[in-house]
C-alpha cells in the first residue's frame, strides 16, 4: 500500500485529462494522471482519430469509383477491410506513441489503474492512495442506449462498429446525429446498404435546418436511406440479422444495428457523490470556472454537461490548469466552440443558428446570407457543392456561421475567429480570400452581408 502526493491529481487520461496534465506540468506543477486503459482516451483510441481514418479510406474509395469524371483511369475493386484496419490502427499507434513520449517528456507521472475517489482530492487505485492539492475529474463518456434496447450481439455501438472485420451488406443506424451519420457515410462508401432511423424531424437535428435538409438531399443522392420523425419500438435479432420495428409498425431488416443515440457521462460508482461532488443526471455539476461542489476539485470534458467534443475537453483542461495556477483564464462558452460533423458532405458550424439568434436578439434584428459553394471555382474543380450560411445581428456583428460541403470543416477556423471576435461584415469584407479556394465562399458571404456582393 503506497501513498503518492502531487500538486494536481487527474482522474482520466483522455483529451481533457492529458491536456490538463501537459499544461499543468508546463506551469511547474507536479502531476499524477490516473488512467485505467490508454492515455489518449476515447478520441485517440475509439473516436475522432480512428473514425477519420475510416472516413479518409471512404473518400479514397469514392474518388476511385468516380475517377473517370476527372479523366483518370482506375478500376475500383472494392474495399479490403483488413487493409483498412491496418491503416487505421497504424495511424492510432503512431499518434499514441507520440502522445506517450510527450506526456513523459513533460514529466507527468502516469498511473495505470482503475481509480475511485475516496476522500477530498484523494483517489484510490488498487491498494494505493494518490492525493493531490487539487483534483481534476475527466472520466469521459460511454455510448448510451434507449430503454428497452439491449446492446450486444448484432446491436452494436460505435466502439464495435470501428473494429468490425467485415463490411456489412445491410446496416441500420439508430440516431441521425454526428456519430450516426459519420458511420452511415463510411459504410455507404464501403458498399453497404444503409438506413438511418431518427426520432426527430431531421438528420443532425442540432444544426441549422437548411444544413440538415442539404445533408438529407446529399444522402438521398448517395443512396443512403433514412426515416425521420419516427421512433423505434423494438428490436429482435438472430444469427442472420436484426429486425427493427418502428412505432408505426414498419420494419427495417439489417445485418447489424448501430445504436448512436448519444453519449452518457461516465460518473457512476466513482465515489463522486459520497465525497461531496454533486452530480445531476449523471453530469458533474460545475460553475462556469469548472469548479465542482467539493473544495479544490474540478471537472472537465464529457462529464460536464454541454458539447461533447475533444477540442472542448482540451481547452477545459488548459483552463483548469491555468485556473489552479491563478492565471484567471477566460471562461469557455460552448456557443462559440466550432463543431464539425464528419461525413460526406461535411458539416461545420460555430455560433448561433438563425433561430437562436432571433430568439436572443428579436426577428427584426437578425439577417442571414446563404452562399452556394457551387459558385466557387475550387469547389467546381473538386466536384462538390454545398453552402455557407452567415448569420448577423442587423447593423451588428456576425453571430453564427454554418456550412455544408466537402471539407468545409477547414473553413471553420476563420469562421470561429469572426464569431468569437464579434466581427462586423463591413470590417472583414475587405479581407482578401485567395482564389480559387473553398474559403472564398466565406469571403463572398461577408461581402454580400456588407451590401457589396461580388459573384452572388
Ligand atoms: P475521454 O477521452 O473519454 O477520456 C476519459 C478517460 O478516462 C478514458 O481514457 C478512460 O479510460 C479514463 N477513465 C474513466 N474512468 C476511469 C477510472 N475510474 N480510473 C481511471 N481512468 C478512468 N470529438 C471531436 O472533437 N471530434 C471528433 O471527430 C470526434 N469523433 C468522435 C467519434 C466517436 C465515434 C466518438 C465516440 C467520439 C468522438 N468525439 C469527437 C468525442 C470525443 O472523443 C470526446 O468528446 C472526448 O474524447 C472527451 O474527452 P474526455 O477527456 O472528457 O473523455
């Protein structure tokens, strides 16, 4: 039974945990980071990175099929999932090695084991007690299911979907949010017959309606099926497949059912409430400075209600390290965090939707401009269409940017600066956007909002 003490103890070594550790060690703190599996967490091993490897393979498959459009002769001979797996695993392994070296180089002590909070800023790992002057909770999230829907067998989550050693011929996806549409897109490119079932009226229901509808059109064109505004009633499975029965009695038959109905906070049985850390519907309660109800204890990442994104976790990790150091970092506002839905076509957004802006400022105070990416030279060259919608307060700043189109996510950096700095279209319209780029679409939208449209 050993006792270890640090300035900061971190429970969970995923995006949030390791970002805290890296920044805290830079600031001169001693750091003990407890991780029960692999440093890097969901994002590196089961989320962002491996799914993007699959999406890239999917994109290559699509280009290979369509290469004659560009005047290039190739023969598409299908997708070798064993080779795709090797490619995916190779990328994760390389990044994991890099991260381990970085964590070590910064002098962070990584403690591998399952931790449980046992006292104020104290965590038990096996027989050992690890105590910090400060404790940061960063235990992440898990794939949720729905009442009456048991996971297992042919009813899978994103974790099993990632590591399938075959391409399903026919697959059903329950949930048309970010994870659901991402896998639907990959599987379709790999040759599967895909049907998405979404209880709300649109795919990606948290996005601008115009964007959701554009995705629906694009998916229809790609042959991805979807059933909207309908809930599942029951699921049965046998050796051959699953049958999903919907509330109207309709059935969807498939080889597999991916359940992608959101992620719940991983906070159960970790000693949180017993030690004065308040939890509400599973999420750790924090103030805007990410302090919990227990002294010197903070929570970050997916266990804190709000956007469950790796870059939010990174920023919250940096925030907490600086907060402990007394540097008074700027409070993080979820509204201004960029979001990307990675599928084909991609979706990216930051700030308020038009409806939210109207709610906040009043209908007469909001205007928007929707610029078609199809008018843009580079987009035509790379064979894509899509749009960028910019929302502004009338005679005021830009408060939201929403886009759809191949690789539109690469535009979100500029959009994020504009929204976070509350830029006025009149001030940024003179900024020159290189031609031909997709990024010009943003410039064109700013010009139009400033009352001097160019190509529109
Ligand atoms: P995690 O990364 O989950 O880390 C938590 C860590 O805590 C884990 O390593 C876990 O093992 C450890 N842990 C838990 N309990 C204990 C314990 N008792 N003792 C010790 N260790 C413990 N986000 C994006 O921004 N972009 C994307 O493209 C993206 N794609 C995604 C795709 C999928 C399929 C999924 C599932 C998620 C995706 N996400 C994406 C979300 C992103 O992965 C999460 O928001 C992010 O990982 C959350 O970071 P975290 O530190 O809160 O938790």
